[in-house]
């Protein structure tokens, strides 16, 4: 059985891309978890719509902006104020 593909440059590149995507998704999930935790610890109700929007976002800049707003927001929806 020829296994040369698994050692090729192309297969390494594909694996590296997969690893990078996995790390980016992991960071996005951690940011989303932090946003929800801040809101919940502050006693702010988080609706399913807000939870879905936060966990469905993978843009690091957007997640960071939402996290900053979550610290002072009066409602969960307020983190999306400038959008």
C-alpha cells in the first residue's frame, strides 16, 4: 500500500490548515464562553438568541468588542449596540 501521500508536502499543508482552523475555533469558543460568563455572573439574562449569536461568531475582533461591552452592558442585547 502506497502511503506516500501522507508524507507529502500537500498533506502536511492540509494538516497545518486544519490545525490552524481548529485553534481559531477554539479561541472563538473561549471568547464566546467568556462573554456569556461575564453576562451571567453580572446577573444579566441571556436569551437563546443572544447565546446563539455569540457562539455562532468566529470573528476575533467582534468577539473582543462584545466582551468589552459585556462588562458594562445593562442587558445582553446591548453588547451588539453598534451593529
